[in-house]
C-alpha cells in the first residue's frame, strides 16, 4: 500500500470513529447503527465494511478512540499548569476538568458503559479501556500537582473523589440541563467539590517545597 493510500485509509477510519462518537452522543447506543455511522462519516457502506466488518469491531475501536479523545482533552486541560501553590493548581484544574465531564466524549463513553452491563465482550473491552484511561489520568494529574511518588494512596483518594463527584454531576445533567450553561445547583456542587478537594489536599500534608521547585524548573 502506498503512503497516499495509507493516509486515505487512516482518514476514513478516523471519520468513521468520529462519527461513531457523535452518534453515541446524539442517538445513544441503541440508535448507533453502522448505516447511520457511514452516512455521518460520508463514506460508502462498502468502505465502512472494509474497515469494520462488524458493529462490535467498530464499537470496540470507538472505545479506544473515546479514550484517546478524553486523554487529549485532559492533556489540554493540564498543558499550562496555573502558577501558585498546589492548592491553587488543584482548584483551577477542577474548573478545567468539569467541561470534559459534561461534553460529548463523556456521554458517548457513558452509553458504552451502560450497554456493556449486559454484553460480556463489550464489558471486557470497556473495563480495559477504563483502566488505561485511569492510568493516564493519574500520571498527568500527579505531574501537574508535583505529587510525591511515595504518596500515591493520597493521590488516588483525591482522584477517586473527583471522578465520583464529576460523574454524578454529569449524570444529573442528563435529567435537568437543557443547554451547556450550569444552573445554580451545579455551580454550588462545583464549589462544594473544591472545598472537599482542598480539605483532602491539606489532610495529605504534602511538602510545598516540591511544587515550588517544579515551578522554578518550568
């Protein structure tokens, strides 16, 4: 296969995966069909079947694609750590993370998680991708906060609280939000999360000198 053919093939796959994520977000898992995906991607059914002969193969590949998108969103969120101490960074990271959890990739991911409950093969794929996403998130989050390597349990506790809170807020939005704006209820919930996260950070009693040294290196 020539370089041009490889590029075209990669572009077709990307369009199919992007269309799958959009379809999951807008129509849910039940409404995500290979015909709909091909139409959204602007490719023929033959091209779609060439790259992904079965819906299961396409969905599993979409899982990987969603993972990559979410990690990219996270990387953008932490690309420019705010100046200041560890707590200031944490609070600003929370502000940057919330849009990720109320965006299309999270809801596409949620559709796949729910569908995997009764589909063993899909459940296995979802669990594996979720584990890799968690590993990437922990690594990036720890680096931004200059978290000491020997204090990982405290970092995992903080991340667990953030994820549980963000995910519950995102699911609540399904029932109450009609647009991208946050109601006073969600604004209060975000402020509550910040207070809780600050408390956990203070309880960890980390040496502030480490983040000061990291800021100096930057």
